[in-house]
C-alpha cells in the first residue's frame, strides 16, 4: 500500500532535510546520510512500481524524477524479475559544502546490485540531483 504524496513520513523527511542549515560538519554528514537512505529507498520503490513517481518529486530534481519515471516505465531494470529491491548499504561522501556523492547497494532475490547518486543541499533542503542504477 503506498502513502499519499503528503504522507507523514514524507513530511518528516522533508522537515529533517531543511534543518541541516544550522548544523555542523558531522551533523550535516549524518543528515545527508539519512536523507540519502530515505530518498534512495523511495526511488527503488518507484522503480518497483510500489510508489508513484509524484512522491519522489519533493525530494528530487525534475530531471531525476523524469529519469526514474522513464526507467520504471521501460521495465528494463537489472534483475527486476528477481523480486523487490531492498536497499542494503548506503555510503555518503561529502564532496563539498552542501554536496555529497552517494553509492549504495541493493538486493533483488539472491543477487546484489549497485546504484550511485549525488545529493545537494539548497534553500529547500537536501535533494537528489543525480541517480544511476547499475
């Protein structure tokens, strides 16, 4: 069952990503890691057809949301026939002030897959700026 675009969990994630402005380095890294995990989990759910791409809109740049929509519609995701994608690992490397590179692993069935992303922090909080599924 998918939540509405204004669900409590999504609102909580958006609020926490906005709060980063007043935080220090370690706290910013923690907030980036929390945002990345939640955003990537949501993107995988959209790719699996368990959530609407509209729910990704508040967390991602329009080009990223459009790319995820295209990938989900094409049905050519690696290992999709193996089952539901489960995010298993997220590594975040701060690339500069308000920018982080993300690499993550996810499982489908008995196989492991990878994805990469870039997140940026702006006036509206953290956003998914790039996304690549391998």
